């Protein structure tokens, strides 16, 4: 881990206190279990005191009183700004409504509590609601399902930042079953976003949104407003990937999620993530995961096929 995570947890009106304080306590346990690890920095975000520093992740916990967020609320705009600057947007249960109001979920797979599914679909019809899943990691947006899914979210984020061994230690300490939280979840594509190069972050956002299209370095440099001759160098320095390697890794990451959760054919998934040559997709996928797409699905698929 190169940087200490800076976590902002939203204490919004109607937040479930068990979810809110549970996450605070979970992250506080990490250095107690391993004193050699620097504790993550946890900030409490309230409508009256919104953190101005960039968070590694912003978390909107669950709600018990029916709170659904508000597109005009100051916390919604703050969440949108944090995400635009590189923060991972996270939610538990009804917290997903805040992410939806911030405009962060269009076209994305997302989960929430099963009892909220119809309401969520009605409010955000452009999202791909998959309420059968307890947690969906869609790169820079992570949503968790039920009221107690704050545990899953907290352990998942811990794994991303501190590795699978710390997840196992936390799970044993909390007496929860770590089944399903495999090491593979913590070795997925996680490009840096806290590098401080605003122009390169614009290019990253553009790739995130247009990864299925044909993208050239010239396109990305133009989006970033950076001269082509210096774009590659700055992109590599900021993300530790070349633009081409970044795009391939992101496409494979999207394909992994589709193979794990959905029923589309390999060819359909390849097309959806930007590959028009199916054998080329297979080679790229295997170079990253060590498995063919079919073998990956057979090993890691969640749930039962329809």
C-alpha cells in the first residue's frame, strides 16, 4: 500500500447508526490487529461540516427511517465533487440513493436492499439494478446490499488497501464468515486517482465512460487538454500504466464483473467492453487473469444461471 487511505463516512439525516459506527469501528481495528500498519484516516462528513480534502473513498451508509437522499442536498453535490476528483463512491443499502442523486450510477450495475429494488428502479431507470448481489464493485463505484452489508463493504475496502490477510484477521476478530471474499477481489485493476494531475484524471474519467469505444492517444490527450508529446509521459507517471495498458486492464476488469454476475455470452461481453475481435479479447483476458473467459466464469460465477 503506497498511501494511507483517507475515508469519509457520511453522517446524513436518517443514517443508520449501527452501519455508520460499525464502519468507523471496523477501520479502527486494523492497526490494533497489526501495529505495523498505519491506521486509515477516517473523517466524519456532516451537512454542516463537509471535508474539503480529497477522500480515497466516500461512504454513504444505510438508513432505517426511509431516507432516500436529495439531489439538491449539499452532501449530494459534495459527493459528486469528491468522485470527480478521484474518490471511490460507496454505499450500503439505501445509501445507494445518494449515489444515484449525484448522477454516478447511470449505466452501471448496482445493488441495494431487495425491498428497495422497485423504488430504486423507478427513480433511476438508467441503472442496472442487481439486488440479488450483496456487493458490486464497479471500479470507482462500490455498492453493497442489505442493512448489514456494511460489514461486506468494510472488509472489501480493507482488502483493496491492505490485502486478503488483513481481511481474514478482521473476519476472525469480528466472528464473521469471510467466504466469498477471495484474494482475486483484491488484485483487480485499481489505477491511482490521487496523483494530483487534474488533466490526467480527466483522461481517466473519459476512459471510464467511453471504454467500449475506439480510443486513441490523440483522443485522450485532446480530452485532457495536454499536448500529445507530453501526454504519454504524464499519464504513465500519474497512473503507472501506459494509455493502451490502462484501457486493456479496464476492459478486462469490466469483463470480469460481467462474467461473474451475468448471463451474456463471452462474445456479447467482449463486444460490450470494446473488443470487436473475439480471439483478441480472449488473449487479452487470459494475459491479465491467467484464465480463458469461459474458465473464469466457471470458477468465479456468483449465483445460479437463469
